[in-house]
C-alpha cells in the first residue's frame, strides 16, 4: 500500500479515471443514491476526500462496500464526474492489496442459500475480493 | 541507454486558419491563455477554400513536419460554401499524400469556430503530439533546402 | 437468421428457464441462437478500473468469436448485456485497452469492437419488430396487468448502452403490449434491486426491493417481469412477492407464442 | 525593391514578458527589404502611431509590418496610421505575436523564437504586397428584423424612430414572443402583458414599421448595405384586409383539439385561431394541418359564419422580395426538451411542469384562468417543489453547459407569488447556487425567503416518483444537513434550461453569421462588439446571442438598433479591395471559377487579348469587384492559375510558408 496520502489519492484518480475538479457540488449523486443512508461518507463527498487527500478515511470507509454500482449517479451526474467510478477506484485500490478482501473465503458458506444465482456470487467476488 | 537524455523532437508545423472562425478561435485560445506548443505557426487566409493544395505540398517540400488546416464548421462558412470545397480538396490531397508516404497523421482538417478557443488549443496539442510521435518528415523534402 | 448467443453463467444453472424459453421462442419467431463455444463467464460486473485488462478478456474472446462467424451477439442476462456492451465499447474507443487486450490475445486479426451486441429484447424490438411479434402471438395474455422491471444494468449508462431512454424506458412495456397484456408503469422500474449487496447486507437490499414491489403493486401490477436472474432472486425475497410474482420475460413470451408447454415437457 | 519598416509592440508586459522584443526587432533588420525596425511600449497609442508615421515619412518606407496583437484588434488602426503618412493602407501587415505567441507560451526563449518566425513571415508577405484601393457600394436605407419578440419589437421601434424603414418577420401568427407568455416580470412584479402590449401596438401603428407575421425568411443574398431577402408569407387562409377580428370563426370552429402552442400544450385551441387575446395582428390563422376542411374537404363552418367574407381556403404562400441595408437577428429562445431528464417524471405525470407552463397556469388568460391548480385533477396544491438547473450547467450530452441565467430569479418570483396569493401552500426550492446578480435582484430573492417563508434547500433532486394516489414523492438531498430527504409534493416545477430557438441555425447559415456550439450567435468581439455579428451588416438582439432577462434584452435591442442606424445613415460603404483578379493571358475560359463563386461575381466576356504580340478574341473571366467578397474559392479551382486573390495572392502565401519553414 502506498504510504503517502497524496500518492494514494493520485492512484485512486488513475484507477477510476475521474477528474474530481469537475465537480460543482450540486448533490445530484447523493440525491440519486439508493445506498445513501448506509454510507458514512456520502457520494458527493467522495471528490472532496480525494482533493483534500484524506485517503485514509476514504479507504477505511463503509461506503466502499455499500455502493451497488447501479450507475444512478453516473447516469445523472451533470458534470461527468461520476462518483460511482471514483468509489470503485477506491475499492479497487483496497482489494488489490493482499489480505484486504472484504469477503473472506470462510464466511461464504454461511451466506449461501439454495436459490442464490451464480451471478450474485460472481459479482460479489469481483467487487469484494482481489 | 537512456531515453530521457535524448532531446525531444520539435516539429515544424504550419496551420492555415480562416479569418472568420479558426483564426478568431486561435485568438480566443490566446486571450484565454490556453497553451499549445510553439511549434505551431499560423497563416491567416480569408477562407479555408483559399488554401491551395500547392501550399501544403510547398510546406512539406520546405521541411514542414505537419500541416493542419482549420475552417468554420460545415454549414457555418462565412462565404456559405467555402469549407465544403476545402474539405473535398483536402480529402483528395491527403489520400494522395498518404499514398506517396506522407503519413495521414501529418495532415489534418479541423473545424474550429470563433467561440472554440478550448477546441483550438486541444486540437493543436493533440496534433503536435501526433506529429512528434511520427518524427521528422523526409518524404517530400526538397534536399536542396537542407542546411 | 442466426445469432451468436452468449448465455452466461446463471442461465446454465439457476436460470435455466430464462434460457430455455428464450431458445424455443426464438425458434417460433424464426431466428436461431447459436451458443458461442467455450464461452467463459463475463464476471457479472463490468470492471470500472481504467487499468483493468485481464478481467475483460473473457468478454473479448466471446465477442471475437461472434465476429469471426460474422454474427451479431445476443445476450439475455442484464449483467452479461451490460458487460459485453461496455467491453465492446472499450475495444472500439479506448486505444490503451484495445492495444493491451489485443497484445495479450494474439489473434490473427486484432479485435476492434466490430461485433454488434444486442439484448434479446433489442432483437424483438428492432430485428423482429413488435408488430410482427404481435402477429405471431397465438395465445395473447389478455387482461393481465404486468409491470416491467428493468433494474439498472439493462439501462445505464444510457448513452453507452443505447438500450432505451434510461430514465423513462419503454421496450418492455411495448413487449407487454405485443403479447396482448397491459403494461403497468410505476416509477421505480429503473431503480436498483440491491444487486450483489444482498449477500452481505440483507436488510439494505430488503428495503430497496420493498420500495419497488410496493410501488408496482400500488399501481395495480399483478405480476412483474424482468430479464435479470439477480433481480428476480432479490425481488422474490420480498414479502410483497406472495401476491406479486416475478417472472422472466421469456416465460411470458413462450406462453404467448404457444411454446411454453413444450419447454416444460422437455424438462 | 520594397523599403520595409518593422514595428514591435511590447503591449506593456503582455508581449514583452514572454517575447524579447528587442531581439525580434534586431532579427527583423536581417530580413531582405527591411530598412528600419523599432520597438515601443504601446504601438497602438498616439505616440506609437506617431513613431510609425515619422518612420514612413523619414525613411520613405513602402511597406510596414507591425508585430503586435491580433489583426482582428488593431489592423484598422495601423492601416489608418499608414494612410495618414501617405502610405497605401494595404501595404501594412500584422504579425500576431500576442494572441498567437506571447499569451500561450511561457518560455522567453521559445516565445522569442516563434515571434521572430511570425515576423519573418509577415515581412516575406509584405515584400509582395501591392497597393490596393477600396471600391464603394451603396446602402439600402431599410432594415430587417428577424423575430417579433420583445427584442425584435424594441429594435424595430428604435430604428424606426431614427427615421428608417424597418420590416419585422415573425414566424408565428402574432408578434409578442416569449414575453407575451409570461405572467409577471421580476423583480418588480409588473404584469408582463401590460407593459408589452403598448409596445406591440406602437410597433403596429408606426408608419415606418411593416410587420410580416406567420412569415419566415427563406433566402438571403447580397452583403452589408445591400442584402436581398426572400420572405415567405405563409398562407393564413384569412384575408388580412377583410377580417375584422370578431372571433366568431374561432368560436364556431368544430375542431378544438389542437394543443395550444401559446399555452404550452396545457389546453387546446381551435383549428382557426389567434394565439392570444392581445395578438397583433388580430387576424386568425387556419392551421391547415388540423383543419377539417383541409383534411377532408368537408366543413367550411368558418367561411359560413364570417360576416366579412374574409376566409379564403384558396390562399397560397406568397414570396416577398425586399432589399435591406442591415439585418438584425432577434430569434429568441425555447426551453429544452426534457425527454432525457425523465428522472423528474415530466413525461410520466401531468403535475410535473416547466416554469414556462407555470407562467401560463398563473396567468388569468391561461388554461386555468389564473387559478393555481393541478393539471391532472384540478385540485389546489398544498405542497409545491421547484427544482433549479434542470439541464443547465450540465456538460453531458443530456443538457447545456451554460447557466440559463433567468431561472433563479423567475423561480424566486413564482415562489413569492404563490406564497402571496396562497399562503397555505408550502413551497420548497432545490438549488445548486442562487445566482442573483442584477439591480435589486438579491434583495428580491431574500424577500422570498424572509418575508414569504419559501424553503430553499441547497441540493439537487435525484428522482420524482409519482405515487398511485397521484402525489409526487421527491427524493432529494440537503447538502447543508448532509441528509437525503423525501418531500411529498402535489406539483413539481422544473426550471428548464433555455436554448436558442431551433430556427436560428438555418437563419445563421443564410446570413453566413457564425454560431457557437450551443447555437448562440457569435459576437464580433465578446467585450467590445457584443451586438454585432462578425458578418458585416448583421446585428444581434436578445437571447439569440446568449441567455438574458427582459431588461438586458431591451438594452441590447437598443444597442443593436443604433448599430444598424449607424450603418443605414451612411451613403456609401467602402468595399474590401482584397478581391479576386483574373489574368486574361492565362485564362482558358473553362468557367470553373464562375461555378464555385457563391456571389455570382464572375462573368465571362469575349475580349481581345494581346498574347505576346498575337492579338485574338478570347473568352475570359472577369470579376465584378463590387460583388466579390474575397473568399478565394475560385483561385484554387482555376486549373491554369489565372485567378489570384489580391492581398492573399499565391506568391504572398507561399512566401509565408517558405518563411515559416526556413
């Protein structure tokens, strides 16, 4: 993991391909987000955390795991910032570190139910694990 | 071997800009301080249709590494139809140049309006990058002109 | 007309119905779904990272196979549709991804996004035509009030997937009309069902699903149809599902075309 | 051999900071033909010009190069200076070392190097310049105003009051435009119709103003001072001279199911209609698309009831051709389509409306007779939500990148009027920023908050979800509280972005006036010539140039009028002498040049030529200097190089190319 917060912020920007300076703080993302109430850092705040290089808080945020990648914010963002991509960049950054999987192999059996579609597991694996 | 040590190639680029749209667009890029490399030198023409293919061949002959022609957007020509003529002429010329080995990347037509300073600057930056990656043009160069 | 068909993981296991009804309906409508050989899972979610290459390769392989056969590719699952279209778009427009993927794949001829990707619904809409479909219906589902559930992956991002108006879609409603039933329009038909989050955050998914189901039911829907196995799974977990069943759209299609029985017998 | 002087301007530090002006002046002295070079703080100043004049006279200069700002700024200044010194003004060339050099480069060495090259090119060109003389052309003392909204009306009145004839062309059946649809105006809350109607009447009664309603500009030819315009007067199917405006035809018309354009489709009108009560002219139009008589041949009720016998089903479109010296574009705006913004449920619920639709609902002559009620069920609303920036400030393909400018103020106006008339209605406004620059504007907005208790929430709305009972559930965010909120509303009003009227594109093309990426017409200079198009003789009035409110529009309309009057007041105009010229000896008479000329300036004549001693009759091209605009299309088309453009000749341009590539 990169030690320097500035480097971390830079890396997350690179992975996501998002330019946080384009944001005009309109709140369209937070107004659209179905996971808003579950998030500790709200969608419209993601950009500030990157710009202010407060990456420590961002990578440890619950929001990483509450985003559904439903693209509501991506679709509606008027400034082409797309906070959903930014939070996914942060999530990628975390899961690419060894031992940072949000979903551990041994907790999976307990979560399964017979009707569970494969698609769900595949998606969850890709989102939560390296 | 170090790549960094090698001095960056600076191409010589001629830009023909029509007086009504692109030249004004270049002015706007200037007054908005939207930088692009000094490699680009602009020649003012009344309309893109004033650009004779001969001028472009002459530029390559004299050692230009890239030539770009800018005009008003289709439909917006100050003289109604000039840019349509220019577009047809350049399409023909560029495919001929490509055939004789002057890469497509060295020639370009772009429509830039008087309000598009941002586009002018971005276009020039991109074009210079492209020509830089192609290196020096030697195809049409009149060797007698070499110093 | 033959299409390359990419079924995806779930259609081979938990969502066999979605697949079987689609194939028999296709036959009844006069087109064939030719399954791509040795397809691999698309991964379920599109890798958003700009530097993700490996996770896109399985999609590129399938897309290239369709290209070599000279066929358009058809998908049924919303997630596969989403991933395939976006990877294809990357191969068309993102030079870096295109180059790196092609370097890795070492194909005879580089793949640059030539394949057209269509969702089964798009085939019905633009290739068959809903008017034509209406003519082929032998068993119109008269009087049934059906709500379309699009979910998110079928529609968004709208300008890239070009599937339908992302905020006010109409394809499934047109489909419902074509098979003789009455569409019920409700506002949450393009809101997320919770997706994979239901694995670890059951409560969260539950409240989202309830909003959707309650709204649809309130507007008078007697049934919802969807194209996505994950949506179906999540929606069916809602308490409202007891009086608002959620089905695959292909099941109703097969029923309307009079081929539902034969599929069930084959099973 | 030319004797050339080079004058390098510092432009304060604008040029001198990144270009070593002394070095440029030194380098210029090394070029062929240069006998004098100089640098000075401000060449465009009186003192700077005096230096140029002195040098021309003392050194007997035959051509000069000024290395300064863009020729679009000061070319005229320096040409005039040269003229005062007795030099032909077309012996002046400008090297643009500011906009194209010092302002975009940061490195002194690099900037200087490029400035030297640009100077070299200008010197190479001026070496080949020849003295040119402008011709003269006449000015038709009549102006055309395209668009009959408040911008067009005001411009026409101002031009007419100055004593010139003006024609207004308006595509709808009445003048009045958007302002006639507005109920009240901010920040004074005047009744819009009450202040507009007198202007409409004044324009109609003015003996210098001719109004063509239900008419469109179809073709534009000519140029500044001498435009020829075809106006299509669409068949009204009503005789304007006979009609008394009694309105019986509209009452009796059996087809009343056409959505009313004036009321934004909120109610219906008859097939024969005048858009609104105060319409000018007060003569209806038969909408042939919807009229039963035109669709089926059966009906004819209006003709039967018309006492004046004014109904004429046989009437045909008529083309009027008129000459004008100046054209003012005042085509106005429309609101954007909301198809891509359906998260606001505009197409899903009739109770989600645009602000312009609310204007009609609030208006006493509107579809609800001025009562605030829901379109769906006619119930009085208790909770209203306003959403700002719908499509404005949106850089994606869905919206418009610019701020529509008027929405913050009209939303405050609506909120205030509703709270004033219906104190029981709760009004919530979702905003990104409240922008109120303007006289008494911010005070107005604060009154809405402080005196009328309008609830302003900083944040946007993500979704408007219609509920089964017809209520609208608005899901938004309160950014200051950091909370997602749900607001129940009976009506939602969208402050929809405005865009130039769709007709502007074809009009701009006809006038060869440039247009920007958002379809707003471009000004000749964004700061110093804001009401003129770069195309000479074309002026801009109102929102066609950029978003603006009514007072700004009226101010600009006046400015456009005075510019037009300034042109019309001239007896003669000097023409551009940079015209094409054919070399009779080289011309082979092929007619290619005449084919590409957009102005019909090239004709062919049989002429006796002396080709190296051989006298013979030949068919050769001849350019009419009064018509030629100097585009140069013919010069490139000519297969034998007979055609050349004065001021931008082949030799001059090649000399520039050579100088740059040297």
